[in-house]
C-alpha cells in the first residue's frame, strides 16, 4: 500500500515537472511574438489616432508603412524641450526606474500614476509640406480597476482634439470598458483642451449638446461608469497640465 502511494506521488511529481517545462518553454518561445504583436498594436493605435487610417481596416504591413511617416521624439517634461529617445522607449519601464522618473506627491498626482517618467515620447504626423498635421501624445491614468493607457491626438493648434483612444486597460466591459466604443470615441474630435491656458476638458453626466455651457470643453460621461469617467477626466487634465505636456504645448504654440 505504501509502495503504491509512493509511486502515485512520483508519477504526479514527474507529471508536474514535465508540464512546468512545457509551459516555461512555450512562454519563452512565444514572448518575442507577443512583444512584436503588442508593438504592432500600439503603433496601430498611434496611426489611427493620427487619422492616417480607419480602425479595423489596417493590416500589419500597412502599420509598418504608415508608421514610417510619423516622427517620434522625446520630450523632457521639466522643460518641454526635445531630447534624444530610443525607438523602443518604454513608458512603463521608465516609470519603474527611479533614475528615469520621479515620485509624485499625492496632491499633484491627479492621474494616480505615482511615478512620472522624466521623458515622454511624442509622435508627430506630417503633411507633404513637412508641417505637423497631428500631435499624438501618450496618456495614462487610473480608472476604476486599472491604469488606462492611450493616445490623445491634437490638431496643429495643440488645443483641438483630433481623437482619443485607449490600447490597454481592464475596465468593466459594458461600463468603463465603453472607452473602446467607437460611438463614444467619435464624440472627441473638435473638443478643446484649454481655456485661458488651463486644461479644462472633462467628462460630464447627462450628455452634452449645443445648449450645454462651454460644450466645446465637455464630453459625455460613460454611462454607469462614474469612476472610470472621472479617471479619464483626471488623466487628461494631468497630462495636459504643467506636470505633463504643458510646457511642451506652450513651446509649440510659441513657435507656430
């Protein structure tokens, strides 16, 4: 009886070891493919935000071709000036490195991101005359259940919204997850970020129409998703303020 139990345990142990080896090997081999797919998806969202392609109708080959027409630059958030940046620069990795980011104080951390990278990327789409046609800025902040990562696209005036989309989040489907709804995303183009130099764009309950005061600065809140809506408002106001891209936007406007 004891011998039978030992054999059973041995078989179970060997089976666990074999399964662990198979899973680990698969994870290692699939990691480069997963990273490549994540990069393509991220670039696809940048291209869509820049208005260079429609959502749902862009192939991986198109992504590579169209992304070559977008110029990526680094921005020193403390000065708003351009700095050198690696093409594979990772916001997430920079935020985890105390040498490349700084810890935000609670009173200044409107987006609830805790660590602010010293340098952020910006993606500039240009027309045939080599003039900026769209400014695409990475933004992120906490919603209800997760940090939402996305891109805010601006027109050349650096104030008018061209588009907003999120490529990574874990908000509740049908509620906060409606940030992915094309109908909601279609509400953003034409909205204004600033009023007297202050970012005032926000989501509001009850809907926005032509009779809504300051309607150009407001977008319909997500139905049944108060905290996600508040999170989107907070992250946009944070990133477009002085702690985010504010100094860069000021420099752009002064050069136009």
